[in-house]
C-alpha cells in the first residue's frame, strides 16, 4: 500500500561547506535566536531557504520566498549543493540522550530509519494516517515556499509497523556513514547512501503492505497534498506519477525502542478577566483540584505529573504565584457527546474540551488560530512565562503514549494540534528533493 521510491538527492558538498554549519532543525522549531545563529554560521545555511528573514521593503517580487528560490538556484550553480549520480535511499540513524527532565535521564537511545520518497495519498485512501489537527497559518507559509522553490528540504516523519524489524535489517551496514554530524542538542546524526538496486527493491517490497502514520510534519504533508492538487489541476495528469506526487519522508519502525514522545505544554495569554480563584472554582466542576507546591521548579513539576499520571489523567496548571494539580476527571457527557471513548482518555483532550473551552471560554477557532494559546516544549519556559506575568496560566502535560497515538490514528481520528512531540527532530538539509 505504501509506494516508496529512491531518488537522486541534492546534498551539500562536504569539500565546500561543513554539514554542521548548514543543516538545521525543522523550520517550526527554529526560534528567532536560533535563526540568528544559523544566519551567522554560514552564508549557505539552509535557514536562508526554509525560514528566511523578512526585510523592510519586502514586496511580491522580493520576499523570503523569492529569496529562498534564488538561494536554492545559486547554490546549485555554485556547486554548494550537488545532485547524487544515482537513485538512492538513505539510511538515517540518530543517537541521543533523553532531554531532561524525564524518567529516562540516564538512557541512551538509538533511532533507525531511512529517507526515501513516499507517494502522497489522500487520507481517504487508507494508506497515510494523521493523528493531529493542523493550523492554517503554517500551511499557508509552507505552501508559498514550495511554490517558489519547487523542492522539499526536510522530511515528513512517518511511522510504519514492522514487529520483526525486517526493513532495518535489510538496510544494516558496516560501512562508514556517508554523512555525519552532531547537532546543537548533542544528537548524533548519521546517513548512509544506499544505491544497490537489490537492497532498494527489497525495502520497497517490504514496505508495500504498510500503512503509514504521520509522526511529525502534518503541516508539510498537507501542504504537499495541496500543491499536488494544484499541479494536477493546472496540468494534464498522466497515468504515471509525476515528481509532485511524491514527498521526501523518513520512515521509522513503530516498534523501535528509540521512539521518544515528549509533551507539548500549553500557555494561555491575553485573558482580561482571569483569576486563579475563579479558575480553581470552575475547574473543580470537571476535575479533582489540589493546590501544588512548585518550589522545585520544572523538575518538581515533571516529577509530580509523572507520579499522578501513573493512575490516570493528570494536568498541572500554574499561574503567577499558585499551582493546581488536576486529576480524576468527572463525568461530562454533554461536553464529550461527539468525542470517542479512546479520545476521552487522553489528557490533551480533557485539557482542550474542559479547561480551554469550558473553563476559560477559548473557542476551538481561537485555539486553532493560536489567538490565546501558545505551545511550548520546555516546562521551565512555560513556567517562566506565567511567573513573569506574560501569560495567565500554563498547563503542563504528560506525553501521549505511543499506543494511544496509534489507536487514534488508525481509527481515523485526530487529536488536538501539537499533541505529540517526537524527540529528536529530523534535521533539514541532509537530503533535498527537487521537483524540477
């Protein structure tokens, strides 16, 4: 069911630039400070393409997207980016420690996968499954970039089910990696270019019966889907797939012990009439609410959440000078009448339906548009936001479990946006897929 193809990737020429100076985290994980650092690292850093700076006087003729297209063209002409000579797939191995604080601080992880082209499928085809809702603004931004550059610079993170690990075994190699680097988080990234037709054919055959779940990259996948449909409308689509029918993906076995999901915390801001006492009283209609002591900072908060989460739903709400632990959801049949039982058991759904929508009165549309809600991975950053008075309340979460995500996706359902955060991210710029 999954249609996989090798491709001739554009890659940075190691004799002209160091990979550590040009590869980046995915665009949506690049903060303004990281953007500045990437800009300073090299005039050929990929950030200039995937997240270029806006400048005074930007116009339809000169803007981040047109400058991205020019950089991509110029770098190919200069030989900074060179196209591989033969169709390949690219084994991708990441080695890393869990970011703190987690229950696995002492563990070292290894996550194996491979980069190849995957055929873009409508969700209704039952081949590619999503597990999160998406936001309109990021998709509009990525579509403008794709239209301008006609290339994919990062990979969609796809999960497939392979209990025996046959695909990883087929790709195993004792050769030295083709590319390797360590990123700013201490994560090791190694790439092996695999061009042997027999190996590629074996992998393609093993993947044919697989269903795929988008782990990371929902916005980019749906952008690629929209772009495919645009091109099909404007051209006479033939029987054979066109380059725009594919997108670059990294495929990882769902059974891998190296899959680590982190929580994404919610920070609420801009509520004029928010009060901690009022919040506690209203939240008590939906949860058991206990005052919490966060003197120990984010480590104490994470420890408290883990312990409380062992027996069910646990959400930690922090205001400027108080904190509340919310557990034991109370029956709320009317609120959940259109929500499946499997989703009702998710902390993030309880948070959105009961606390954001009912207690704080933030509409689904406002949540989608991020009018009052921001998403933050780091618990310390979320707590700092409320302690400084920049935000009204921060909601700290436990991570969604892999089995929960799998069940929701294969049931054809979606969780709220930013429900999962797979760590580490797949670097952008390791391989590039040009459509033309």
